[in-house]
């Protein structure tokens, strides 16, 4: 719980953040993953507590961070200069963050992170099978979406690139352009072509896998008046 003076009180299972919260004040936000918490101060400094292997230890000691992102076992903190520091379990992206700067947003699957730069290029790290490798090498992407184990990036022309676990949406993305929105469940994506009013032949495309991720099918729906 975050108080008006910026102090924090935690309770619950002690090994996963129920104890060990910082005793000082001045915190403005609190973030969590599956096993730990992070408190972010007004000066951009970070304090973490919880399970040490899964991010309760290893937080950066400097300041200037503006946002913290998470997946179940790791954190990634974005600094004002666009650099990223990650810590936590290595298989979840707790190591391997890019060493350059200029990033504006960070996204995550359950096991990997993706950093989006101002020029629309993407860098990924974490579990290679869950989106930590295979990102597109070009630029111009405006947003990144995720399922449990795959990413889908939307470009300024409305085209989509997906990568990661194929049964979770890492393959089967539409090959055309003009999409304006992407949605996701834990295991699938859906892409929408927007228009002010419904138009004949307007499409909604999705790649859907079965519950066990054994097989999948691409589906297109059309609006017909």
C-alpha cells in the first residue's frame, strides 16, 4: 500500500514481498511481478524487495528511471535517456537488456521483453522461444502487443509482424496492411481494420490455437450489409 507521504506498507507471504518493504518515504509508484515488488521514487531511484532470484534483489542503484515494466520473474526499468536496466531471473529477461538508449516503451510476454525505440525499431531479450528472439530488423513500428509467449508489432502502415511461440500467436499473422488495432488473449491475437462506418468486406483477422497449443487456424470475418 502506498501512502500520501510516499511510504509503503506490505503484508502477506514474506518470501514474495509480504515483508521487507522500504522504511523510508518519497515513493510515487509501486510495481510488481509474480514474486517481488519495486518502489519508484520521485528522483527515479528504485528499491526492490521479495524473492531475490526473481527480482527482489539486483535493482539498479542509480536514479533517473521513469517507468518499470515486469513479467512474472523479472523487471525492466526505463530511464529518462531511453536506456533500460533489467534484473531478475535470466530466463525471464532479467539479463540481456540492450546496452544502447533511445527506447520509449517496453513490452513483455510471460518470459521476455521488447524495447521499442523512437524510430520504431525493436530489440528483444529473454526466453528465445517466448519472444526473446526473432523480432523484425526493420523500423517504423508504433506499438507492440503480446500473448503469454509471443509478440505482435504494428507498423505505421498497418502491417503486422509476429514472433515467438507459434502456438501462442508467434506465426500466422496477416500478410496485408491497414490494421489499426491488435488485441490478444493469453494464446492468440486478433487484428482489426478500422473505418468510420462499417464497410462491405471489412475484415477482422485472427490466429487461434487450441487450448494445448497443438494446432491452430487463421480466421477472417467479413462485414456484409
